[in-house]
């Protein structure tokens, strides 16, 4: 079984709709992250969480919100989706005890906003 | 503005040839990571380089960290079709933040 899972894997929605992307992990890591990937731009950090009560904004948090429901679950919401939020979204985890912040990624969600 | 610039953006070679991918920055990083991403999947960590001048080998892949810890390279010897993918470098900013390059798409033709 995959260590980091994301649902859904693909989603097409319309402008103005509320969308939630979910992430679960079995690695036992405290730290979880949400990134978006756009062609030619690499991965940009949206939000990160060190534990259930510690959530922080990343570089591009506008238009997004998150919820850390448990150590193993971290969800990303788009309250009112817009077309320029069309992208690949990745969840990742890392071990707080690790030396180099090595991250483990889920398989991604391809989101299309029409 | 990205801290890390990767070159080339695209690379297509024949199976059996060698290739090198570059990752450059004007910033100093405490360490640098390389990931490979295949279509429909998330990035997978290949290696972390920590010390300036460090060279690490992973089978046919050789990773080098520049002496000043601002740049890195990935060299693949005798490329195979299984090496096809998007190669991403990521500089470690602090204990939670990585700065990713835009990636190099490598295609190895049979």
C-alpha cells in the first residue's frame, strides 16, 4: 500500500465551486505539506503543518485553506475555485526528526477548473 | 522568481548515451536534494547531497554538489528507457522549506 495517498486523483469542476482535496499518510510523520505544480514553475508550497495544532501559510496560500484533522490527515480546500487554480496538487510528508527535510510525496491530484 | 535554475529544460537522447542535468543558484544551501517524477506520480527522492564538493553515486547516476554549495549536477551513464522522467532539484532552505527548480524533462528513446 502507498504510504501517502491522495483523493481524488482527477477532478474537473466549474468556477465558483468549493473543492476539497484529501491526503492521508501511514508513514507516521508529523509534518505534512501541500504543493501545486504548474508546467515550467516547479513545485510551490501552499500550506504546511508541523502537527495538528500548527498550520502555516506557504508561498501561495491565497484562495486556499487547509485542515489537519489528525496526524495522518491533511486536506486542502478551494473555497471558490477559479481557472488559474488548474494545476497538479501534491501532498507530502517529512519526518521532524530527519536531518535534511527529505519529503515523501503522494501521487497527486489533477484539478481542472472550467 | 525561482532560487534554483535547471538546465536544460528538455533533453531527449538515445538509449545508451550519457546525459548531464544542471541545477544552479546564486544562493547557498545547507543541502540539496534530487527527485525524479514519472508521469501520473509524485516526485520520489533520489539523493541528498550535504557537503560542498560531495559526489554520490546511485548505480548509473552520479550526483555532485558544488564546492560553494550553490549548484549541483546529475550525470546519467548509459541511459535506459526507465530513466525517462522529470528530474527536480530542491535546495533546503531550513528544516521545513524546500525551494524547487522547474525541472528537466528527460526522454530516453529505445
